[in-house]
């Protein structure tokens, strides 16, 4: 039995998709049962979150009881804050489970997790236990009290969190490099690169017959959806946007102001997303922040779409230089959209490449080793 531990975000995104895909992959590929132990930040009060951050987790005994009830031999942890913290990992070990921690973001050091400052620029000012710049700049965008709580919690507990993990993983080589640059407390530890699983697309695209670009992302500043709207407007190409988030109204106003041909599909089912990708000519991944994997890009690649984006984070591990614009350059991104529009050969090459990197079979072999099978 493998227990997946995750504190879900208020706005659901890539990490939730990864946990869902692991819950699908583990029984299929490893032949082990899966149980999930999850909470949601949307259901945690500000006071509870504060207690969790200060103490290093809430109610670890509940997790220990679940391990004993299910007989879970491995706890695979994802986002731990604010509900779980290091105390959950310690409780899991005390209950006899092996602990695996996947660091999907940079939150061992960066309170925002994205290495974006309050101005939306890539930032590595916080370093090691010195998380004060995140308070000064209020990178989380909430209250100063919230920023201070996160900063203090990371400074006090990140090293303990790492100590309580038997196995550490990251989704890309870039993520590991950035964590080391940030002075994360991983010196002397072996950290395994475990790509996020990317299943074969239910429907493959035929880019030459596609009629629009597609951008699938959380509608928030760090995902750069506004840049995709601007670039597609400049290139004169229709754009379909899937996903939801706090910036939707702002993005709708931008599209109207530009007179851009944009359709906001909202949050769609997996089946509808597959259908929309199959009808596209190209995918745009316009992230501002240093992506730790680039799940949207990887899934578009699996659908045999040409993909363009910015040269940030782990996108450079997935896509060739010629598919990446300089960070934030709308002009360059528009040129790439026009250049690769409907490019079947590039799409097929992308599908083959992502299968080698992150197919369920590839990920399962690595998981088997990490889980001690």
C-alpha cells in the first residue's frame, strides 16, 4: 500500500494533476494499492494555517493512525504546507512507513514557491535560512503577517523536513539546480530526478488541420497567460484558454481591449481537454516563473502538438532552443507561433521525446526503486 500525502492548493493546478496521475499509475504499473491522505488550503482557516506553520504541522497522529489502518508501507508526500509539515513525515516514519518527499516547487526556501518576486520577476534573493527578502517584498501577495509566518516557518523547519524524508525527489534537473542555488538544506543528500508521469494522449492532434492555439494553465500572473493573449493577437491567431484562477476577469478585459480572438473554456474535464488539444494547431506555454517540470507543455507534447514558450526553468529540459523565446518577449513568442503553426513533424517529434522522458513505464521503473520494491 502506497499512501499519497498532499495539501491541496486553493486554486488547483499541476501538483493535483500529478497526484491524480500517480494514483492511476501505481496500481497499473507497480501492482500496489493506493490510498490518499489529503487536506485543502481552502478548508483551513487562517488561524489553523498559522498554527501549522509555527508548529511544523497539524495533528500528525491522524496520519499515523491512517498508516496503521491501511498498512501503508510508503508515504509519498507532495505539498506539506500548511497542514502537514515535518511532523507528518516524522509520524509516518514512527509508524513504520518509508517516506518519499517530492519537491514540486522551491518552497524549502521561497515562501511563494515560484521564485517570482512581487513584481513578477525571477528572484533568488532568499537563500538558505535567510527568508527575510520574501517578507520585505511580500512575494506571496497576502498580508505581511502571512508572509512573516511562511518565512519564519521555512527558516525554522525546512531542514527538519528534509531530515524526515528517507528519499528526496524533484521533477527535473533544473529544479535540483535551482534548489541548490537557493541554498536549500539538501547538501549531502541524494536527490533523485523523478519526472511527472505523462500518459499517452487519448487523442492525438493533427496540427496542419488545427484551427487555434491552446494554452492550458492556472489563470494567475506567474503562468503568463496575458503574454499568450498578446502574442497570439500579434500573430493574428485564435487562442483557446483552459483553466481557472484569480486573473480570469483581468485576462478577459485584456483580450477585449486587444480585440483578440480568444475563447475562455474555463476548467474542463480531462476528456474535453484532450479533445481541445486534438483540435489545436499549436500549444503555447507562456510561464513567467521557472517551471519545475512544465506539465502543460509535456501533455501537449504527448498530444503530438508543436509547443512554444519562454526559455525559463525546466521548459529548457523539454523543448529545443528554437521553440523558446527570451523570457517575456511577446514579439519573439508571436514569431514562434507563426513559425511553428501546424507543424506536424515537430509535433510528432515532441510526442516521441516526452515518451522517452516521462512515460508511465519510465516513471514506474524509477518509483519501484524509490519505494524499495
